[in-house]
C-alpha cells in the first residue's frame, strides 16, 4: 500500500500526490479523470441523479458534456476519500437553471482505483487504473437464492422494489446491492470486490443477518393468531 493511503483504502484529504501518467503491469495506460467526491457509492449500471450547483463542478460537468467523457465518483467522508470508485456517464441534462445550476442523470460505468491525485484545477482530478473482475462468477443457483432473499428483505422492510428486471444468467450482485438498505461502508466493500462469487456470498450473508429480525418484527405486527 502506498505511503499516502490510509489503512482501509482511503486517501486522507489534504494529501497532494501528483502521479505522472504511466503504464501498469499489463501495459495499460493509467488515465486522468475528473473526480467528484460524494457521500455515496455508485455501482456499474446504477442510476445517479445529481444537482450541480458549485462553480467548480459546473465547470467539470460542462467539460464532460462538451467532450462526451465520464467523471469519477468516489465516496468521501469528513477527512478521507475512498481509494476505489466508479465512473459516471452523463445520460442527460434533466434541467438547466438561469443561474447556471443544473440537474443531471448519470449512470455508473466502470470501476477504478486511484493511483494519484491532482489538485491543479478548480476541481479534483485523479490518475486511475480501471479494473474488472478477475475472480470466479457466481452460479445461477447462487443468484436465484440471493434474489429471493433480496426481495423478501425489501418486502419486510417496507422498501419499494427498485429492481425492474433481473437476468439471472448474468451477475446481479451490483444491481441488488444498489437497492439495499445497508450502510455505505458495506457497499464500498462490494464495489472493491473483484469476484462476483465473493460479492454474491457477502450479499447472502447480509440477508441472513437482517432477515431474522425483520421476520420477527413482521410476526409481531400480525398479532396473535386466534
């Protein structure tokens, strides 16, 4: 782990690391992208509506729209910023306001790991290394079980189902996790996992942890049976 990265995969804010463009072990060029630190976690395929009002982010979004390029979204907490994030593609500008503010709809595209930060612009930039899964994929049986547990969890928690379609022939962990009533730390852990089988197993563990309490609460609310 690099010396400027805090344990747990977070950059401390205030650290200035100006990485030079280089090649990784697979001779892939590390790219520099604009960065949008937010108190959220976005997955590939997830929808992300944003209200852009700060001048620096108006500038950033304007450039992304002009050049048809994505920006990176990383989870940010008070003094730290996550090491792993996901790029967001601007799907459309929902509304523009007379004072320059705008509402945009974005979609998560590809995960990345930050190699260095660049604070030479009004908005933050980062040199990033994109990555995909390298571990095993989950089985269809694993996905079916996970999906069933997911829908039961949302039903008992009284949460509207945001998943409109699931193709269980393909990985679904990110799609399910996006709708989860879970903390951002857990979602960040799933984002950084490089194995669909591992992500699916972690989701299953989450459901098994929360479902007993939800089932008990549901039985209690039904009252005694006459």
